[in-house]
């Protein structure tokens, strides 16, 4: 159990890191450095000293600047688990709830307001965990990909990806409370080659349409998988394992919620221009630069940039802005925050 004073100082550590823009070293901050009796200004100064002590120059890890854009004001969005920037409607984002909701995708703006809630026809939300925008089967169009890939109990052997063409938000005439049906939904099923996995990271390459999946593992050792291109609607595809990545603990150790949360992959995205890839945990972000002529599996073998994310209730979603200039993220919970962070 973390005592109140230490917990307060740790929280301040996460909150002030982007302000000081200090590089994050691959070291664990010792709780003993943050005295239990330190509160208020003293705790903030202790956190600042700890950050300076453990963030030496030259580290690959950084702390980019973030800002709160808004809080989502639609009460129907209470478990924002996936996030994607619209290509057809610049400035708008898509999000969806976790398990327990219907097959709905919300179109929201940067002020946190909902433009429309779309109902994907003939789709089901068993446990939607992530989403992306990528190539459509129709030339010149882009599509929404929704990943029904959650498997907390590891009892699902067949997972599902849904794909449907992006709507034109300029033609939406219905009121906020009306659901807008999205027809033409395609269903793709797959299984893993090495047993059942939980997965909350679904990424789509904007040019090739390759789908990259990252498993969420208790010990942080995630498998990286890809689906065949083109996708097949007949039968169940078998994903190919193309690599692995070990998400490490920096601040918390052990197998409690904080320790696991720091090393479990909860979302990811590829930038619209195909030059960067980001994967997040509940606490940190990991970014790789994608190069022409180098596969994603080769890229993920290299060391990423690591950076701290804004501390939220349960952050699982992340995406790049439509112009590639920033990273956006939300959190689960009522009225979740929408953060924007400069691209490292």
C-alpha cells in the first residue's frame, strides 16, 4: 500500500513531467526519495528533484508537452476505449465504448462535442478495444476499422475486425440523439497462431492496409501479429506473429494494478502519413519512426522513444492527429478528457 504522501508525490511526478519537458531515464523512481510527510509545495519540489535525478541527458526517453483540449460531454461515452482521426472529415475524431455497449462509433470534435453516433449494421460489440482509419475496399475512400479483440478471460479463440467506409459528416441531418445507421459493414475473423490472447492495440497502415495487433500481457511481454493483405471474409484467418516487444516498468514494480498497468499495451496507432507508430500503456507511450523499405517487424526491433502520458483514470486510446502533428488520447470513465500531445 502506498501511503498518502508518497502517492500524492508520485501523482505530481506524472503531472509535472510534461511541464518541465525532462528526458525520462529507464530507471525506477524510488519511493524512499519521496518522503511520506511531504505535501503541497514540498511534494512538488521533491517530485521535481526526483525527476531531475532520474532523467539524465542523452536518454532516448522524453516528456513532450501535452494539453487538455476538452472533456467529452456526451454521457453515452463512458468507456472510450478506441480513438481514431477521421481522414474524410478533418478535425473530427471517432471513438467507441468498451464491452457492454452496442456496435456504436461516435464522431466527436476537438471541443468534446458529439456530431453523431453511428450504428454499424450487422456488427456486434462483444469487447471492442481499439479502432483505426485506413484504406477502404473502394478506391479513393477511407474506412473505419473497429477491433472486437478484447479477451480478458482468454476464452475467445476467434476475434473480429469490422470495416466500414467513413461517412461524410457534412450530410448528417439527424439530431444528436438519433443513431445514424452505417451499412456495408465487412466482417473479418481471425485467430492467433499460438493460442488465445487479449489484445487492445489494433493498428492499420494507411497505405498498405496491413493490420498490426499487439497483445496485452500481464508480464509486459507482448506478441506482435499481422493479418493477411488483402483481408479475407471467407473462413477464419490465422494471424502471423512478426515479433515481440517487452514493455518495461520504470516507476512501479510488482504485480499490482500500477505495476501491471505500466507494462500492458492498451492502444496504438500509425500516423496518417505512415511515418510513425505509437503504442501506449496506461502510463507511458512508445514511438518508432517508420522508414521506407523497412518492415514494421524490423522497425519494432529497434529501441523506441519513450515518453510519459497524462495521468488519467484508465487511458487505453491513442491516435495521431489527421495532419500528423500531434498525438491525441482519451480515457475510460464518464466525461473523459481529450488530451493533445506534441509528437516527440
